């Protein structure tokens, strides 16, 4: 049966096809972890009339993609697997256990395979030339010069679909064909925060307990852009993270199903043992765990016979298990992509069959109410290694690019600065523009004078390149809609409608901002101070506010109008006309 898409997924699908029709060979849809990338790629694979292949970036994730395709009715074979292999038997058994039927078909037009298996296949195999669509999930891994790029090159007659939640790399390399990758065009789904607000992801609570972890002597790898693996392991093993992980799980989320990300198998084994010593059933799962054993452990986890899965980089990317209620970070990372993927493991919905059957037909408010009434009304994130302070919140607004970028550094971040509440009954991170913790009201102690003082809300001057990009985006909003070449009438109409909606919302927002500036001026404040106060009050600077999408712009305009109403100002009246008449 055809794969059913949510409205925002259907819109993303239309953007993918529009990009292909406009001449792009390889298209990268960017969608938040848990928003249904696999559903989207399943739909596109289902509709593809020619031969196709879905490539998993790790062999152990082949079964995960296979079961995901099976859930969406896509018959498929396992590329490179020999008839009767253990992998085929395990995959078929998983599908039968969950769905009552196996979608494995050795003659299917769609294949699934691990990248290492694909590149080891005989290059002269005529099948490579027959494939018309290549899908590489977690596509932030794909570069021209690595094995994922080598796999793509084996299919000369295929267009590419390269979905990811995080189109950036810690090493700074660009994913565009003009840079280091293969992607010609990027299309964006709604942000993680948008999808949470729509009621398609569970909202979260995040805690960042204090830690004695010292990373001052841990270098950043030139090859990966992440922490040097050996040095990182040594630093983690010197700390008391193992005890902290168990203690804070018992304090904050006892009895909930959790995944803990450990730095290595040794640390994972220690953490699992510490959990069991406190009466919490725990298992270690790694890439080395045999498929059959891993499947058995996951079944026990779903049945709540195991409460903690302690793993080493296994359940970060490409893993879908809605039952996860808690994510614990015991592994620091300089990779925002890895951090965001791991964070998102806990955000998937956990609804009853009855609630899931009607969920898509509800309003945003109705879906959020259904989540609140579910077994997982909120997810818990417990960060023992300062990943959230290093990267910011994953649902904060990000600007994605296919270009190369400066290598990330733990000393330099584009994330909104955060602090952690020092109240040991709270421990939640929050944006530093707040004078006190918005969760418990605790005021932080004065900053130490041994280091430069951070002044809450200080705005960094935007460089010329950033300003140019913002102005370019504003100009695009004010201009005519850009219709992809050769777009079908219905696609062109949808593009024009979205463009008009965004421009109308932005005009309303700019009018509200003008009223804000007028109010501030009447109170004797200059332009700089007015805009500074706008940032403090609404959490976004004026320049970036003018690049928001229709929904975000409408919501911000309403927030500004509510504030203006306190002073008796109707923010819907045309500010330009009013001020011109009053002069």
C-alpha cells in the first residue's frame, strides 16, 4: 500500500521532486531527527519505477532500514547478502515478529545494503548501471573522497536522495558538489521546534548536572573534527561519570526506559554494572553485538525487562525506538550532528495504537494533548558532559549551508549561550539572557572575577558576510516567488502561495517591530538600545526576525502585539501611516 505522509512531509517531498525537475541530480532533504525522514525516503522508493538502492552508512543499521521500509510497505532485497545468510534470516524474523509478514524479496526492484558491502561488490555487475535512484541516509557522512562517495560513484545513471537531520560536519567540510560533497540542492523541512509544537515529537526536559570531567588536555582530531578518541577515553575514565549517570537517573527519571551513550565498551560495561548494582536492569550494546542478540535485547527493552541500554555510538544515527524516555550523555562530542542525533532518540512519540491511528487527523493542540496523555508525555535528557553548553539546544534555530565552514571549536560556537541552574533540585540549562532560572527562579551567583565577565544579553556585532546573507534573505522575501524551472502548475502554485504567506506574515511582523521602535523612542531610548531590548524580550535579533518563515513570523508578531497592548497600542495599525500623520 502507498506510504502515507504527514502534511509537512508531503510538502518536503514536493520540494525534492521540484529540485530534481529543476536540474539537480542529488538532493538533500533536511529534516529533524524523529520527523520521519525514513517515511519520506520509503515513499520515494515506493514510487520509483526503476531499480533503487538504500545504503546504510553502517552494516549494523541495514536491519534498521529494512524494518523501516517494511513498516511502510516497501518490498526489498538485501544487496550483497547471500541466500540464506544470517542477516537475511534475522531481518525476515524481525519483520514477521512485528508485522506478521516479511517484505524481503530477492527479486525486488529496491535493495538495501551497507556501504562497506556495496563498495566490495564487483564493479562490473550490470545491476549498478540499472539503478535509477540511490538513497544514502545520514548523508552528512557523504563526501567525494570517502567510501560513501565511492559507493555513489558506482551508480552512474542514478539520481540521489541524501536525507539528514544535520547537514554539517565537525571537520568543516562542505556537503555541496562545489565543495567536498555530492549534493546539488538542499530542501528544508520545518525545524525540530516547529515539529514539537505541531505535536509530532515529544517535548523534553534537560538537566546538566555538574561534573568533574576535565577536557583541557583533550585535543581535537584533525581528521574528524571531534575529540581525539584515545585522549577522550582517558579523560572520561579519570572522572566520576559512571556514578553520576546512575545517581541522576535514579533521582530524575527512575523506572523510565533509557539509553546512555558511553565513550567506549569498557566505560559502557562499568556503567551497566553500576546500574545493575542499584537494581536497574541494564545491558551493553555495541556494533560488535551480534544481530540476533541485539534484537533479543531490544525486545526485552521494549517489554521493560531491561531499563537501560548502555551503548557506544550505536543508537545515535539511524536508530528508531519510540520507547526511549531518557537519554543520558556520558560521551562528550564536538560534533553537533552526533549530539543532535543522540538527543533526538528520546523525542519520538510513544502512543497507544488507538491514539496513533487518529493522531495525524488532530489539530496541533489535539496532538499535543494526546502526547500529554500518553505513556511518554515528556522526554528527559541528562547531560553529564556539557554537550548542551558546547552546542546549544538542538531545537534552536540553525542556518544550514552546503559550503565549507570553519572547523568547530569548543571555544567558539554559533549556538545561543547557555548557563546551567546551580540549584541542585533543578540543574536545567537556560539561555543566558535570563537573569534568573526560568524553571525554578534561582538567581545565579555573581561571576568570578578571575575570568572576563559575561554580560547577559551582549550582542555580537554581525560580520559583513552574515549581514549580506540576512539582507539577501530579506530581499528574497520582498521579491517575487522563485519558481523551479519546469515545475508542474500545482507545484508552482504551492510555491507562490507559501511565498505570499511568508511575505504577508513578515509585513505584519515588521509593522509590529516599527511600533516597538516607536514606543521605545517615545521612552527616550535610541535605536541600538531599542533593538537590544527587543532581543532580550523576544529572544531573536531584529535582523534575523525578518528572515523567519510565515509561521514563526506570525507567532513573533503576535507576541510583540501582546506586549504593545500593555501600553494601549494597537500593533495591527499601519505604523508608517500613523507616524506620518502624527508628524
